[in-house]
C-alpha cells in the first residue's frame, strides 16, 4: 500500500483523468467514463479545503461530457485543464524553510487505482 505523508496545511491535488481516475479512453471506447475501483471514494475523501485540479489530454470537444460525468457523480474540483500534451507532467516546487517537501509525485500503473494511505502528520 502506498503511504503519502502530508502536513496539516491545505493541499493542491493535480490528478490525471484517463488511466488514473477513470478507465483509459473509456469515454471513447465505451461512450462513457467509468471510475477505477477505489478512485471515486478517494476523491470524495479529499478535504473540502484542498484544491483539486484535473489535467487531461482530452480534446475540448469532450469538455461537456467530462464535466457532466464528474458532476453527476458528485466529484468536486476547482479546475480542469484540457488538451495537455501527451508527454510527461513535471512538477517543480520549492521546499519550505522548515524542510517540508512541497512537491510530491506518485506514478500509477494505468487503469489500476492503488490503495493509498494518506496520513496527515501534525508535526509537519
């Protein structure tokens, strides 16, 4: 099980959609999206104080379909970035002077949402 240790500060979640949260290309192959097992529960457990940003390579023509799917399933989010390049996604962030590591990244196997243990460490 993947364990992610976070501070008690507010967080920004930057999440891919296809193959990470929903079945890869399900919206094309099946005509609709399907959450990967455990992904919807994970999203619903993100604190309301946190920001959620989805990033996807989907074309803008799928914006209404994507947003409707998320709304129908009660998924809260702040932004969706469409038409992202197909290549790597790179996060650069500075660490706090206290030493708190401000950038985290988790690479997942496509179409397999892992069990994750999110721990808030009150000491951070």
